[in-house]
């Protein structure tokens, strides 16, 4: 029998999932139409390289959590 992650009850799991969805909705997102390899454009922190490819359709900046998502992958999840 497989244990559920962190032994959360169904209510706690649902609350965690809802909180994660709200956080994703608040994040600043950049939608890309093609692969991208460059740097975060926020000048308030050190340079951080961003690489978005078909194999890895999203990337987030370590410093500001800005999210780059390849078009057709709006929720930030890898498509199979």
C-alpha cells in the first residue's frame, strides 16, 4: 500500500492544491511562441539564465520567480 505524500487528509490535500493554484495565478508569466535561451529581464537582481525548450516547456527565475512558459502549456505542466 502506497502512503500519500506527507500523510495529508483529503481536505488538507485539497487546500494545498487550491493554494498552489492561487500562487500560480499570481506569478508574473511570460508566454513564449518558440524556444528561448536568455536571461531574466528583471534588473533588481543578479543575472539568471533562462532556458525553455520543447522538452522543458517552462522555466522560473530563481530570484524573482518570474515564469516563462512555452505557448500551448499555460498551466506550467509538461505535456506528454
